[in-house]
C-alpha cells in the first residue's frame, strides 16, 4: 500500500520529463522520494514498477543505482531497464562499487532512479553521501526517483535510537526530503512484513532469524511505522500550507493588495550550542520543532571575550563540530563573544525576536552541574517573556 503526497510544483517526476527537452536555462530536476519504515516494505519494488511504467510510455529513463539484495521479485522488476554501470573504487586494498554520477550526467536522461538515498559513499568518492550525488543530478536538470527508510531522517535520529537501541549513522538532512516535489509513503502492516521475512522474501533464513530477534521485533516495527506515518502526515500539512499561501498570493488585486489577514507572530527558535555532547540531540530537536512550527531557527555559541584561545582544544573542536552539524541542517549559526553566556543569549533573543530558547540539561562533574544549573536558572529569570525549553537527554529503557 502506498500514498502519494505531491507538491504544487509537480505531481511527479514523470509529468516533468517532457519539459526537460525544452530549450533555455537548465531547470532543476524534480525529486520524488519513496519513504518506508523498514527493509522489505516494497520501496524499491514500487519505484521500479513506476520506472517500468514510464519506460512503456516512451520516457527517457535510466536506473542510476540498484541494490537487489537477492530479492527475486525486485530483481524481476528491473529486467529490461537501462542500467548505468557502477563505478569501481579501491579502498584499503578492496574494490567497492558505487553509483557513477559522472556517467549519469554524461548520459543525461530525463529521469533517473536511484536506490538507497541514505547510503554513505566509500572514501575516495567525489562526495561523501549519495543524497549529495542526487543533488548534483537535480541541479543538472535530471528528475530523480529515490527511496529511504524513516530511520535515516536526521531529526529523528534520537527517537530511532530510543526505539531500536541502534544509533543510525547514515542519515539524510530533513531539508532535502522536505524539498522533494513528491513523497510516496510505501506502507505494509507489521504482520505482512514479518510474514515476508519468515518466507525468506527479505533475507536468507539465517539472517531473517537474527533480524526477528533484533530490529524486526513487532514492537520496534510498529513504532517505526508510526513514525513514518506521522512524517507523511507532516509532509502533507506542509504542502497544504504552501498551497493556501500560493492561493492567497494569486488572489491579490492588480495593485498587489489582498484582503487584510489576522496578523500572526512567527516563531523563532534559539538553540544554545555548547561543547556538551547533548548539543547534537538539541539541534535535532530544534530543527524538528522549527519544521513543525514553520519557524526560523538559530544555533548560537558563546565564546569568552578573549576568543577561542581561552577554550581547551577539545571544547573548541566540539563547538565547531556542532555548529557545522547545525549548518548541514540549514540552521543559521552565529558565534557570539562574552563572559556571561546567559546574558549574551538573552540579549540576542530580545534583539532577534526569539520566541523559544532550547537548552540541554547536561551530564557532567558536580561543578559542571552547578554551573549548568546556574546558566539555565539565570536564562529563565532574564527571559521571562520568552519560552525556555530545557531538554534532558533521553535514554533507551532496557
């Protein structure tokens, strides 16, 4: 079972294929994402099924990368399709096969299907992530169909860890999926998925048994499915808001005026980016909140007045890592100077109309806890007109 969530920009990649033949400035390709909650729900099968349909319609379409996983039904769906040969890369004495982005660009089809969007490329590749390769194809005007599971969405990384006990290392930034022209939820009940696993349709018998004892527990699959369904609903909400905004814009008169609307206050979120390891969790939480609220989001770090030289190297590197992480999630970052972080943060919040401040309750030594508690208390006291949210890192229950 699948449900489609189109944007106003395009209903799907196929509807734009013919436009790629029009001369003029290169348009950006259209992105379609098949989203699931676990291996075996049918993402690749559904994608290849659509590729076959487009091929029968005479569309110029290729498969840029396909990972069969030994699944006979899925392999059958790939028969007769034009496959771009993989690129071989040598790493530490072994050869690895990766998608050949340059070859796809040289072929320049109207549409390209790419399996496993969240994949991390082997060191030595031009780009570290497959979603970055897909971005290159889109920038070249090629429409792309691709797929991923919900656990690879960056902002859900902490929630997925709590559900599965596994820290997913291969992630896709939320902004990339949010920018898709269509998201198709490929769904299957947990019972149907477990039956496929038992029949050997997903993994070989021995691997299937291990999977049922670990990741493929019914409770885990149910929680992941709920996450995926909520994400699909969220994507639909975003589309509806965009549709209403465009409709209001189109209803403006010749002078550009429109009927007066009730004034609303736009949320603006400030994330305090410290050297503490919990900052990564805080940044994910802030990014997800900002997406749901349609809010602006800032990650702010405060350094001593005399600069970074007063910080130990380990702390300086941790702050830089967290700010880079925030930038990758399309969060605006700033480094401010001052010897009183609480005062600096609240001054910034007031000057920039911040409506919510996110702080983490950190685990550290007794004096660190004392200072952390003091920082939180002082911010709460100084920012009485701003909502202060204190987030404690959650731990997976055994």
